[in-house]
């Protein structure tokens, strides 16, 4: 599935920033490659690193992993809804509230890592069934018109955004 064109997502908010981070023109291939990178990166953290945050009030690495997984769940759900012809505006969410209420810090790191892998594998299995026509379907999320393909690309771009933060702020990638 190819990357979305600019008319497939709003020019405001986080959409362009995330989508422009994806260099691979085949977004399913990008997600597959990223999956290995992210899984290996987090798998190789020491237990002391799991709860490291680069500043007070910032998420720990364990929370970052949980957040990446939760966002993929939300974006995949949105893609599924629009792929199946949903006409209702799909709600937005507050990522900080989700992390706060998630209790990622109390979960085992192994469980979070497994969830990441299972969610990504499930997303890829679903997205691989989408035709080109399905990828072009439009719907509304949080008041923004977007295509299925753009939502899938947002997953990859969001993950790249966090890989950049892991490199710049956490010094681990």
C-alpha cells in the first residue's frame, strides 16, 4: 500500500509531521521493518532502563512502549471503521490521559513487549487484506477527513516520531 497523497489527510495538526517522517513509499513494508527495530530496541533495554524518563513529568520508557501500542490500537480501529464504511465521526483521545490511566508502570515489561508485537502483527494482518480501493476510503476522525491509507501511515509516522525522541532525549536509539 502506497503512502497517502496530501489531499488524503488534513494539513493541520500532527498529520503532516507524522506522515512526512515515513520515507518508505510502501507503508506496510515500513511497518514491518519498524516492528523489528522497535521490538529489538525495547527488548534489549536493561530492567533499570524500563522506568527511566529523561525529565520529571515525562514518560518512562515503559510508558512510551505502552503509548506506542495504544496509539496503534486506536489508529487501527479507526482504519477498520472507515474501511468498513463507518459514517460517524470517530472520537479523538488524549494520549496523556490514556497513559495516566493505563498503569503501564505496574505492568510487566514482558507483557508490554508482547502486546506491542501482537498488536503490530494483528494490524499488519488486517491491513494486508485492504485493497487499493479500501485504502482510498474516506471517513472522519476527531473532526478531520482522512483516508484509511493515511491512518495506516500515521501509525508508522507516530512510531518514527517516538524513535526520534528516544534518540534525542533518551539517548538509546
